[in-house]
C-alpha cells in the first residue's frame, strides 16, 4: 500500500505530465466534484492540491461526517435522504447501531482531535462496511480513509481519462483540438492515418503559437499593400488567366 501523502503526490505529478497543450490542472480538475466523490471538504481538497496538509481529525468524527455527507449527497430518486432504518435494514443492523455511531461524535468531541488516528475495528467496522455497500458500493474503507487517500482515489478516473487521451489520437482530436466532426469521420481512416493527421495538427498549432505575432503583422501589411484590394485581386486574377485587364483596350479619352 502506498503512503497516502506520497501516493497523492505521485498521482498529481502524473496528471501534470499528461496535460500538455497549454492546459493546467484547473482545466481538468473539478474541486467540487472531487469533494463530492471523496467526501473530503472542498477547502481541504484545495489545500491538498496545493501540497498542504489536512487538519487533524478524530477517526470517529471522520466516519460520522462522511456518513452525513453520503446521506446529504446520495439521495433517493424523489430527492429525500435515506432513513437510518432503511440503511441499517440493508445489512441486517438496527437503527440504534447507526444512532450510536452518529452520537459517538458528540461523546468524543470533548476529548480533542487525535493526531492521524488509525482505522477503528470491532463492531464499528461491520457497520462501516454496511453503510459503504448500501451507498452504491462505495469502496471498503471509504468512510475512514485518510483525506490524501480519499482524494487520490477520486483522482483516478481523471488520470485514466488523460492516459486514454494520450494513447488515443482520436481522443486528442476530440479533446485537445475540439475537432469533433473530423473525429466522427475518423473511423474511415487507418490508425496510422489518424495518428498522422493528429501529429500534423499538433505541428501546425505549435507553429502558429510560435509565429502568431509575426503572422498578425504580415496580415496587417497585406491589407495596406497596393493592388491588393478587392478590385486589385480581381485584376491580378484576370491577368494570370490571360484575360484583358478591364479598361486596358479602351480607346483614349478625347480631352478637350
């Protein structure tokens, strides 16, 4: 098992390495979503993403808080919370067992927070597992996981998505370049042809970024060049095609 802080740092480093194309973490990480998925408060998620440490928290407080988070965010289809009776009945427990768990937070609040407490065991472990299973199969240990571990787990879908984009040229067309119509037609191409097109677009965009200022100056110069207005371009095109220039064969005007 990875040490929580180191594991989170490695995941974030991997995400950073896969961003590319001028993107930043803010472009791919939704703090609100990460808080929802991990059960870690939003402000703690923000601190962990910046390399900070979470505040010390009693493990019972953590379990109870995340249990409350599940009840508030994983609702019934009608938008109401699941009752203690409903949750407890799903794994053969009693409402009293959940009430005792929630009330234990009040009993431990006066003792002060323990520094980085270990995972609890005994009867609470089975209650914890039952709650996790009831709420759409949360992974075992979700309620008690340290904030770094919980956030690291919530980041894994983001990491997998970036890895798929990096490995899939079609994904790069869709996500990095936004060329959805081209990507939709891509199945007609062989994989190496898709890769060639994607690399070609990468090269063009990189060249445009490097020469953007120069191109802008060139465009301004072209607009002011003689003979390059609408009529000038028409005359030039006519000359290239061998057609007489308008007015070229007209007789001289008799000026009196």
